[in-house]
């Protein structure tokens, strides 16, 4: 069973309510999400994110930019950890997610559902993310692949991506917080969404 919460309600959740309504439920969206992944147009794949602030930040951006599912590997920390939920401003309760055995399974699932995997990296041979965001530059279904700060994506994981994308920065600087990078990339790659209010 999944708890569904209106976006404005998620901002005002108390921790007691989270414990009562979320942690009393079975593990959120295990394999059913993998079978339902044929519908979304934008998904996020997370490899090795062990910082709850970063995971929460990625989920906040995922909710803001209309991502319809997040897949995480075995090393990525729990999005339902208290700090991750708080940093996500409720996004971890709004965006469907599931944990895969490893990165290989994560990519296999995404590709099997027809998604083009775009890996974010600071490598100079990667394409500027703004170019990939242009109409027609990518197929309709895109999975954004993100790795941990510092080490980034594993070489074998990056080698299996369909496209490599980078975020252009000032000369001599090539590092961003992963949740910040996720927000920039998701904005560039976002699927058409109804306009928000306010």
C-alpha cells in the first residue's frame, strides 16, 4: 500500500505522521514500479549516493521537475530516512521509487522499458546538457543517471550509458553538489509539464 499525499500537505507533515503512515506500510513500491515503468517519460537512476542530504535533494528536484520514478542501487541510502524526507521537502513521499540489486539491474530495467540512459559527468568529452535538452536531441523517454560526489559513477556503469552529459562551469572548476547538478540537469531535460501555480 502506498501513501499518497497532496503536494501542499507534504510541506506540513509532522514526523509523527510520517512514522505512522509511511513506516507502518510495507517497503515502498518494490517490484511493481519496475513493471509500471513503461509509462513515465523521465526517470532518475542513483548509484552509490550514501549521503541523506544529497538523496533528499535529488528527490526534491525530481518532484519539482516532474520525474515520475527514481531507481536506486543497493548502496544508495534510504530516501525514507528522516533527514532525507526533511531535505526533500516531502518529495521522497511524492515520487515513486524502488531499490534494485545493483547498477547493472537498474540500467537493464530502464533500457528494457525503452529509456535512453544519460549519465551526468564532468568529463570533457561529454555533451553539454543544454544541447541534449533541445527539442529532438533525445528520444521521448530519458533516464538521468547520477553518481556519488567525489568518485562519481563507476567506469563500468558510465561505459554502458547511451549518452554522456556535462554541466558547463567556469574555467578551473568542475564540481557541483550532486543534488544541485541533478536540478540543473532535470531542468534541461524536463518533459513538458502543466504550469505550476504561484
